[in-house]
């Protein structure tokens, strides 16, 4: 069996979640978004601060549905 080789990738784009901008535009609080999505406040806070390490597509889908936006509206590239 051949051993997998990993290639180092340099200068790759870094992505982050920007909920604050769209929430401010739509005047939706974190508490209200929690009620709309069924997320715990602590979980939403991690998304809000972009402190998550792995995206949960179900959570992102619920947030986008609640905010009536596309994923590209909240997932940004630095």
C-alpha cells in the first residue's frame, strides 16, 4: 500500500464568519436569532465571533434561512 503524501499549501485564503454585519442590517439580536434557529446562545456566540473550527452545514443553513441570506453573505474571505 502506497503511503499518502501531503503537499504543503502556502498563501491559502483564510475564511471567517461575519454574522454581525447582516444581523445589524436586519436589526436581529443574538437572542432572537437563537430562538429562530434553535441554537444555544453559546453555540451562536462561537459562530458570531468566528471562533469555530469546523463548520456545521446544518447550522449554517438554519442561520441563512433565519436571516434570509446566502452563505456568501456571512462567510467572508480575509
